[in-house]
């Protein structure tokens, strides 16, 4: 079983891990762990300590938290493998033998969210452009200029995206990042799922710059071409933390698009085990999502393709398939509708596992767009809906950085202005409804007028 091991080594080692100018290896930090085959190629990642308000619960993600990366507060993650034979017993023994081991957590397989079935596209990306009111957004100066969009996926082929959008695409190669063992240059990966995601993001924010993070290209024994490990997403989020910190606080704008998730409990510890990922707010990755939100990033996740009417064949959760960070209260969980506003049958329904009210909103999918999978194939799944929503968020950030409108305030605005598709407000099919750019523009105008 693949695991993430959380340690609290000496403060000087923690400082070496948190300092981007220094290099600390797994061997430096872990120094051998009984019963664990360490991955010595994995670069250790610092995990901040959550600090709640007085009397608060540090493991509750539904309250405001601060985070400390000070050497005396932070911990460090390494990754490795333990035997599949009685893993819980082996974890307990490891923690008994090594008091510096704070926790052992699941490192589940993460996979992209392509659609099931072979239905033809419904409309094309110009329809999505119209529904997103891109002309109206541009009239307000909201086109993504100066905003960074991080695409965590299979890598982006910028030339393909530019050719099919019919305009130049800005790649932020300097701030792009690859997991250990992934070869290739940012923006030059094979045309695949990540290229589709980048294309769909740029429909609403054509002037945004793309940060390429090919976390789904990590290799593992028995893996496919479209999956990776959660530990690589942990490392990618640690990288994005440094990207965010380097931005001036007054103009901070980073949108993080994630069209992947964990489909099966097979790779996870059971619910209730302290190392569990799917339902555990204390899992290091779930804490890092909250930390990135607190620092000013907008984090979006696809809700997944485990809808009751048309489940993806890999969906192994018998119920509540929106798991882990895809159901995080500090992330925007995005379901899918076609251009007619009807929920696509594969879009996962709530309740979510970390917080029940998921998905948050729906955005458009199953249209002809990037042609990443062929001329006749749709950009589909909640994998397309999430970056479409990410593009809308990036457009807003053009003139509304996180110092002016926090990620929590922007999520609330998106929910409040969404086109309700039910009689009860929120529901588990559509969340709060379908994104409504005209409503967003009107709300931003009111906000700007009240602040004047």
C-alpha cells in the first residue's frame, strides 16, 4: 500500500525543507523507517500547522484557520510503501517504534474524469463562450490578464490549444513544475486530457497565463497513462504555495484547476482510520488545500463522473462519490450541464464527504472544443466543467485580486448568483445552480459602488 508518512524531525531539517534555496532529501529527513520502503526520489514536502481561532478545532475545515510553516510548527511528508498485509497493524507498530512519526496517511491513486458513454457533442465552445457572456466580461475588463491558472493534469500542449482557439496562449514555463520522473517540457506534452482542460479554461479567460503541472503523468507499477498519486498533488500544491507567496499581496491572483479525483476506497485506509483520505479533514493534502485558500488561491475541483444515471466504470464508492478534496469546504466543487442547462447523467451528485453541500455549482461540458481526443469527440465530463468554471473565476480575478475579494467571498458570490435549477435552492444534483456571468457582473458592480 502506498502511504505518505508525516514526520516531525529537528527544526533545522524542517527549515531545510521549507527553504526553496536549500535541498533536503528523503534520506535526510526519514533516515530509514522500519517496515517502510521509502521512495528516495520523492522530494520531502513541508506541511503547515493549522492554527484555529481561540477555542476552535484545528481539524475543522469549516472555520477560519491560519497556518504556520515555522520550523518549530511545521511537519514534513515523505512517501513510501508498506505491506498490504494488515497495514493498520504495521502503521501502529511504526508509530510505536518511531515517535517522530506524526501520522501515516493514504496516498491513493488519482485519476482524470473523462465521460462515460459515447454521446456526440452538444454544441461547441462558441456556445460556451456565449453562455459565459465573454463579451460582457471583456467589456468590464475581465479577460484574465495578469492572472495565473494552474492546470494539474496530464500536461498541456500549448501549440494545439492556440491552434484550436485561434489565438496566442501564454505559458508560464518558469512557474510550471513536474513530478519526479516525469520528463518533458512545460507546454509541450502530448495532446491529451490536460490540453482539453487548458483549452476549456481559456474560453472565459483568454489572456490568463497557464502554469503546467502534469501530476497525472507520474508512473507507478500497474498504472495507466492517465493517473498518478496524491503525493504528487501534495508536492504540486507545495510548489504553488511558493508561487503564491512570490506574488505581491495587493494583486495576488492564482486559480488552481483540478479535473481529477480518487474513485475507489481500494487505495485508501478505511473511513475512521486516522490515515484515511476520503473523509478525513486531517489528511495532509486536505490541510494544504485549506492553506492555499487561506493564502489567496482559488481552488476548483471536478465533482467527478459517478452520477447515478451514467456512472464511470471505475466508480467504486457505493454512495457519496464526491470524496476527499473534491468535497473540500474551501474548494469549489463543479458539476456538469450541457449547453441547454440540463445536468449530464455522469455528473456526480452529493452529499460530499468532507462537507455535505457538494457540488457547489455547475458549469458547461460535453461540447465540441479542444478536439484533444479527435475531431468528433466532445470536451466532456466534469473534467471540462471544472476548467470552464476556472476560466470564469480567472476572468473575475483580472480586476478583483484576492486582497479585494477573498476566495471565500468569491465562492459565496458564485453560489449566490447561480441560476437555480430546483425549487429548494441548493440540491445535490446542481448544487446552488449553473454559473451566471451576468449575475456575477451585476454583483461586482454593486460591490465596487458600495466600496467607492
